[in-house]
C-alpha cells in the first residue's frame, strides 16, 4: 500500500519502521534535515510538506500528541488526499475531533478512522500494540494491511468516535488501577511490608493486573507515575471533559484516578 505518515516520533517511528519492513511504500513528514535523515533510516521516504505526504496515498496515518495538533494538520492532509483514501487518526483525544474531521472529509469521499493505540513503542516494534477503531467497517478493511504491520489486535469499537471513547475509558481504568496499587503499597507499609517485597509478590497473586506488572518492572509506583503521568494525565483530562459534555462523570473511579496520577 501507499502510506503517508505524519508524526514519526516516539510512537510513530516504530510504526514507520514496521510499515516499511512489511513492504509498504511509506512517505513520512520530516520538517528538518535531521528528522528527514531519521525517517530515511527507518526505511521510508522523507518529505518536507503535508501535500507530499498525502498525494497518491491509500492511507494517511496521523500520529500527533494532542487534539489541537490533529485539528491543525488534518484539513491540509484531507485536501491533498485522493478520493477514496483513508485517514487513520492515532492521536488520543476527544471523540468530537474525530467526528468533526470525518464530517470535513465526507465531502471528498475520504473516510476517517479514529484509531487510538493502547501500548508503548516496544509493543509497536513487536507488532502487538492494541488499536481501538471507530468508523466505517469497509474503510477499516481497506486500511487493515497497513494497520496489521504493527497492530494486533485491531478492535472495531463502532462508529467514528467510538475508538476514542474506548481508549479514554481504558486509560481511565488504567489510571485507577495504578491508584489501587499505590493505595495497596500504602496499606502494605502500614502493615510493615516494603514496596519491593510487595511488587515482587503481588503480581503472582489473584490481585495482579497489567498496571501492577508495569509498576513492578519500573521498581516503584513513584517511578512508574513519573514515567507515564504526562500521557495518562492528558487522556484523563480529555475523558473528564468528554464525560462532562455528556452529563456524566468518573464516579467512584475519580479518587482512584487522582491517586494513579500521584495527586
């Protein structure tokens, strides 16, 4: 497939490498000589502007950090994409952004899939990152050869925006699980158990979770929160805002989420 790519950074770079290794023709945006050289090392063709990323592409992947960045970049991409192409939005953000971009693209018969990922660069490099997809099933089928280069499982969550909602609920639960571990460590301390002892033993018991395993590998709740707090915090802020727009809140998860963010 011909794949355009914007956002070849911490998460995007291993995606580009996997796409190129799978035999796809990848053109990725690099605005500086240094970034273009790094893209070339990944096996892709580096281009200097958005129009060149999108021209002739079957799929364009957008993997930037925030909603504002996605909203700034996507219209120019959509304007340059061929009729019938698919825009894959990996940015975790508001479902409203995905819906708005889909409405913009519909006039040119371009499909938008919101496809936030769950996992890190190591999962992408292994081809095992989880992707929650919202949007048209046929567009997902057309995009699947590109997505499958780095994602497994690929989970269709529903209509445009559903992928974002699924990811936001996932990350809220993940933050709450971090908070549970932090509270368990405090309980253990009051009972005379050290955090290293707890993190060595509890992942083997019935109270284990993926969050606990990640914390154990990091060595402490404090170290893990320091490493992921910025990313999880951004997503939790979005889900709180989205829930408020829909007249809801995080309920009993709320204080655990704050504990999981070190608050």
